[in-house]
């Protein structure tokens, strides 16, 4: 199908842009049909609150005792809500498929948008790899929980990763309604399981001395790093923006999703960090050092059934996370294909299912290869999950930073300047910049190495974009497509009877 481009707000005056297009630049997708609930499920699943609440809080608890863990997640929740407030005005005005980078293209131009696209690709791709690895690890850990095995067997983890990836590919190619519905059902089940277990954990450890567990001893030096870790638990909340063109009422459903997803996830995380702090306060040393500490905690209490339920809940949540994240990644690649930044084949859709099938197959191949190579090189699955999540957090925060700066500029260009959004955008961007610098200095896992890798890749991509912009500016002229209104979208009626 031939690709077309939309007149970018940033590159042409409004008078030169047709109010109604003959064909949408993102034609081929199933436009304006996805209800609110699947759109909301996309962002919720991309965060994976169920699986993340069983993994990320433990990183914070291990590094910070006392009330530091709760404070870290509370501050992270506020920061993410500020990011959401910056993005919502753009989501109320443009229906895009490329997500944040398409907004940035309209506000700050292609030279900033394409590095933002790369940062988003790093974010979506890395968290998808972490999700697949978590599915393999925790499904395999069921054998440990029931007592069949004493350790995780890596060949089985690899096999589960491949099977899960194949299932995800089928769901995504089959259609966004199919994959969104599957994502919704899986994540709801996972959230119910994990929230139930967190409540049960709090009840069974209610006798702990709360004054000692949550003593107000906060290490300021570690607080910045732990806030970065906590913020990483929320990344992906914006992925609903990649479904704007496919949403039934995008200017209503997407902003609502952006508003409520961080709040819903934040409530779950605060519950998780509170109950896990109580449970881990007097847990045996072997539990703290386990590759799956929460499951080890249940096993230490002699509750194998509960440990199995936990494994299933975490695995299903991360499956939904990987599915939602690859869905967003595929739509970024689809948009880049329509803009001819990447091979045009990425911008083609399946004739029957109207999904970006080519981009889906290629994205899933790379996402599947990542964890497999990591395991074949002798990596520990739990370390891999942590490292992929760290790299994804860097990618997400990089794209959030430019999106926050683009929002007030875009509003000004369309004649709707806002001093509030300008101030909020600048303050939020500064906070994200501080968090990124803090993340680069982390000594958790391979944090410093991953920070260098991320920065180096951003420098290379930015240099390439600037070189192309200087020598062949026409190649970047099509960047910034969005779902334009077409004549078929307008209901015409007779004025006279």
C-alpha cells in the first residue's frame, strides 16, 4: 500500500494544510474503533503493575530501610503525574500512532523527534525483553515452588521465551482488538492475584513492629537513586498514545488513560512496598539473597500453593507487559516506515487484519533474540530482568523529557499558549534531567555500563540525524505524520428537504 505523509504542524502554515485529507497518513490500520477499556488496558499492561509490584519494590527495600521505600514511590508517583499533565494537552489535540515522538515532531521538529523515537524504541524494546525473560523465569520457577526442582533450568526458560514470543506474534498480527482484549484479561487476573497476595502478606505479618520497619531514617544520598528505580515502575503509562488513531474517541479516551493509569499503579505500588517492607524486615537471609525473593518468602513460610500462585501472577502480568510494549514498539516502527525513515515495508498493514504485520514480525524477532542471547552468554535471568528494566527506564525518561519540552511549544504553534504548561514542562524536564544523571551514576547491577550504552547510542543517532538534515533535508520532511481527518470521516447530510 502506498505511503502518504501528513502536512506537519511544525513545517507548514495552517493555511497551506488542507482541513480534510483524501486519505489518512496512517490508513490501513483499523481507525477509530477501539473502545476506552482496551485503550486503558494498553497503558496498564505496559506498566505491568502486578508483576512490577512483586519485583521493583524489593530493589528499593533492599537499598533503603525505614520509610525510604514508601517515600520513594510516593515521590515517583507525583513525578509521573507531572509528566502525564504535560503530555495530555497534546493527546487532546492530535491522534498519532508514533506516540510521544510524533508529538515532539510537531513541537520541536524532526531533528529532536527522531532521537526521541530512538529513545522510545530503546524503552519499549528493552521492557519487552525483560517481560519475556520474566515469563520464562517465573513459569519455570513453578517447578521450584512445588518441589519438583531445586533451581531454575535455563533451557526450559529459553523454550518458554520462544513459545511466549510466538503466541504474542499471533495475537498482534491477528488484530489490535484481539491483543488488547487478551492484555486486559491477563492483567486483570494478575492484578487480582498479586493484590490479594499483598493483602495476605500484610495480614500474616501484622505483628511486626511498625515503628522499626518504617523508622524515619532516610538516606538522602540513596533517595535520588531509589526514586529513579521507583519511576521506572511507572514507565509505559503513555503507550496508549500509540493507539490514538485506532481508538474510538482518541481525544477523550487517551487523555483519560494518561490521567488515571499512574494513579491506579501508584496505589498498587504503595500497597506492595508497605506489605513487603513488613514481610522482609525479619525474613531469613536466604530469602533476601534469592533470585525470586518474594516467592522464596512464601516458601519459607511453608506455603507452596501461594508461591505457585505468585509465580503464575507475575508471569501472566509480564506477558501482558511484553505484549503491550511490543504493540507500542510496532506502531512506532510503523510510523517511521510511513515517514520513510526506516524501510517502507514497516509501514505496510495486513490486508485482512489491518495490523502492521511486517513491523510486528521484525520487532518480535529482535525482542526474542535479546533475552536468548543474554541467557546463552551465561547471564542470570533475574539480573537480566533488572538490567533490561534499567535500560528501558533510561529510554522512557529520555522520551518523556523531550515530550515535556515539546508540549508548550506545540500549544504555542497552534495558537493556544499556556503559561501553566510552559512552567510545568520546564520544571518536569529539569526533574527528569536530574533523574537521568542520577541513573547514570547508579551502581545497581550494570547501571553505569547501561547508562554509557544509552548515552552513546543517543549521541550516534543524533549525529546521524543532524548529518542527514544538513545534506538531505528532504529525507526528514515527512517526519511527524498523524491521523488526519478524511472526507470519509465527515457525515454529510442534505441541508434542504
